[in-house]
């Protein structure tokens, strides 16, 4: 059968997303989709901590801001050469299931 429209399917309980260079709004939609179970979500993409440091006031997507206290982030180094830095803030991000420290001690 046909796939359900984007954003209407129930996400898997555990999921990994590869999302380098995606806009913050797309990360926000992903977090909203997984909000009932952020503890099962892993994102390889732009650093949310870096977003938070660069954004001022209400410029950060509310879902990204709301997930920061549940975020455990591991930067990925060594993917860039000296001339171009396309992956300069790439990180692996995991989230605590209940507001703790990333949920994976």
C-alpha cells in the first residue's frame, strides 16, 4: 500500500536519524514527532548545543530549546579538512527518557 503522508506515521520507539546540514525547523519537527519517546531517539546532525549558543532570545525552535535539558551530545571531530569545514559542528545526540542526562549511563 501507499506510505502515509510525511509526519503522520507513528515513529518507531527507537530510531536513528542522519541529518547533517538540516535546518533547525526540521530538527524541531523531528523532536515534536518523537516527543512521547525522546529516550529512544538518536540524531547524527548539527549540534543542538551549538544552535543554542548561536541563537538569541526566541530564535531557537521551541522543540529544540525544550529538549536541551534532556540532551547528551558527543561532538564528532576530524571530518573536516583545513580549507572547508562542512561538518564543523556535527554531533551524535541522545536524549534522556525523563529529563535526566541523556538516559544512557
